[in-house]
């Protein structure tokens, strides 16, 4: 879990789940360019369940604009341990 503070505060969580579940989230699909995430919640907003090389990412923030969430999510492509 990484917490960032600055103009916007947000938390980026990375995990390596042993099992994968398939389910449908009630939320807004978000095109990340390399995969699709799901935006859920109002405050905080959470961009959830995109996986890159077996690492599951979750980005949460009460104040980060969706465009910035997408930019941060895109920056994780090909990266783990950011």
C-alpha cells in the first residue's frame, strides 16, 4: 500500500492474489488503454480490479479527479512496486 500526499491525496494498493474471482461490479467502466478498470463510489472514489502481470491494482482518493486517476493507472503499465 502506497499513500501519496501533495496537491491530491491518494492510495495505490498492489497485491498478488492467489486466487482470482470473477464478478460484476456496479460502477463505471474506465478505459485505461491497456485494460479496463471500474470506478466505484463517490467519496472516496476507487478505481479497482485491473491486473498487470499478476499484480492487482486499486487506486482510491476522495479528491483526485477521474482524469488524474486514469493517468496514474496508466503509469502502472509494465511496472510493479511503484
